[in-house]
């Protein structure tokens, strides 16, 4: 036979459980605007029925329910959506950073415009055409000199501006490195807090939220994989355990562990390649070559923008690094362009005769038009950094009569044959960089055009990644975010259940009162 007071206990359990559900609802409402918060729910579980199974169990028609209890307070979250979100967040971090890098280059190159290199070169060539009309005119010679200064200064400005932004990107790499190490350290600390709570049978939902928020941030910086290891003790079956985070490549192959069982592992980017480029990076005490890493994320895009060693080769026993990167490539193209142009222009200029030579004011050979500010004379093969060093030769700056306008075959003051030949340098095919038989205009158009195409591609993929990430985030939020309307509905539902349980206690009190005070001798 069941206990007389069994109904009181059943109702009491109902009240306490519904009260716990109301507290959880209040917690959800309070955190409706908290970033990273996941709504929680109380999992109601029926308590053990009466009577239990045993040799001495009373004979009843069937088992009777004994009420309800809160089995657990659990987050409403889908781990698959977390994996999807972090994958898209990683791609967005990569393409967004590349798009920003190209945007800065486009601002520097400023093509097409009235102040870009193409316009400056055209003005220089037009001044040569004007000088060819009247080679004796000192005003025309002065314009040629000034336009030449404009060309060299434009090369200088572009190269120096690119180097400045490249240095800024290096600083961003170091900031990203510190941010990654800070996030992994914070995740490790949250792991430790979770490990202190779970063995007691509790679910530290708010700590789970904090850890997931940190992991989401980390996913935009590097490509990661998250595994979970159960804690020991009396941990719940649905407890998440410790998060083990590994840095992986695009194929999912582990590169190195960032957060382990008991500690976080710092990373370090090494600027140990040619011209300060990135050649290796460290994960803890393990050194990896950056080439062929095949990962994504903001850090990868920053390094690809800055410049990294993509290949090495041995030349006469000396190891030479091949540096690849958005800014390093553009600087290399500018250096090749400035160097080849200066060499070819100087070759043609030195093939002519200057007024000073014709007037026998000097017996020196024809001077070059352009020079290297670091070495005065342009050294063959010394291309690296030349765009920053190109200048008009001092002899031209000192005297307009050092501009070689006449040809050797007709060395007269009015002869402009060499000026016409100089004007043709822009249209003459030479080897610019890795482009065979390309003239100066075409070479520069290819550089700017290629940059524009790559920039558009980065912007397009950044936009696509943003749309995909938002779609996943919308699905994740529809499941995990707090809906105030839904919480209000739950509040009313739990309140009614609480009131009903309380009414059951009142009813039990009335029944017991009847038994105690209304039956037997008292009730006569």
C-alpha cells in the first residue's frame, strides 16, 4: 500500500522542478543580449515509480508515478552548426584580409589617374617629343629634366609607400600572433574551470558558452579542428569535457596542437627569410616551414600579403630564397620595371651626343640620364629595391646641356635624332621581369590589370564567404539564441504547472485534514 503522504512528496517535487525551470527561464531572459550566450533548458525526468522491483514489494495493480525531477540543465546547441560556422568564419577571415591588402595596393598605385605612374610616364615621353621639335630650346630641355624627376620620384613614392604598408602588415602579423596565443591561453583556463566542475556531475553551461565564443574568435585567425576529451569522476553523459584544439591545413591534417589536455601551446612566426620574409613558424618547440602550409584564416592571408619563402635553390653553394607575396611581388615588379627602363633609357642616352660635348666643354663620355641614389652608377643586376633608389643623374641636374639630344652621326645643336630614339624606348620590346618581348606600357598594364583581377576575385570570395557564414549563423541563432516570446510562453507554462502542484499540496492538506480531524472518534 502506498504512503499516506506520497501525494505531498509528488506535488513538492513538481513545485521544486517547475521552480527550477522558471529560474532557468529567468536566466535566459537576463542574457538575451549577452554575446555568445546559448539558451538553456531543463530536461524533466520522471522519478522512480512506486513500488520498486523486489522480493518484498507490495502487490499493487501497477506502479504509481512519484513525480518529476530536473535531470539536467542543458544548452540548446547543435555542434554540427558550430563546425560549419567556424569553417566559413575561417574562410571569411582569409579572403577579407586579402581583399583589404589589395584595396591598399590599389589606393597606392592609383590607376588610372592623373597622378599615377602611367600618366607620369606619358608626360615624360611627351616632353621628349616636344624636345625633338626644337632640340635647341632650353625650356624644352628643362621640361624633360623635370618630367624625368617626376618619373623617378613616382617610382620612389610607390615603392616607399608599398614598403610602409608592408611593414604595417608585419606589425599586424605580430598582433595576430599575440591574439592567437592569448585566445588559446584563455581557452586552456576555461578548460581547467570546466574540469573542476564536471566531475561533480554538473554542466557548466556558461563556461561552455565562454569557451565556444573564444573558439569562434580563434577560427577566424587560423584553421582549427576541435576534439573533446571527457573528464573523469562523476561527469554527466552529456558533459562536453575538455576542448583539444589543433591547427590543421585545408585537408584536415594536423599541423600542431594549440590547446592540449593541460596546457596551451604558443605559436611564433619567424621573419627569417630573404628581405625579412616569413620562412618558418613555431608551434611550441616544433618548427615548420611556411611553404605549402595550405591553411587559411587571417594569419595566413597576412603572411601571404607580406611575403613568404615559397622556394629555395642553390647557386654556387649559396642558398637563395624565392619570396612570394602580394606586396613583395608588387615591389619586385616595380623594381624590375624601374631597373629595366633605366638601363635601356641610359643605353640609348649614352649613344647620343650632348651640347657640352659638341661645344667641346667636356671630353667626358655621355653621362647616363638615370642613376642609382645608393651607388650613383646603376650596377648591373642590382634590381632589388631599385624603384626606391632611381633618380635623375647629377650631371643632368647640374646642366641641361648634358641631355644627349643629337646622334653620333650628326652631332649638331639642332639634331634631335637621339631624342626621337629615346622616345621610342617606351614602345621597344624588352625583357621586363618574366615577360619576354614586352614594352614598358604593356608590362605596366599587365601588372595593374593582374592586380585588379586578383582584387576583384578576393572581394568576390570575401562576399561569398560572408553570405555563407551569415546563413550558418542565422541557422545557429534560430536554434540557440534566446527568443523572448518563446521564453514568455515557457514562463506561463511553468508558472501554471507550479500553481497546479501547489494546488495539489492544498488538496492533500484537505484530504489529510479530513482523515485526521473528520474521521474516527473526532468525527462523531
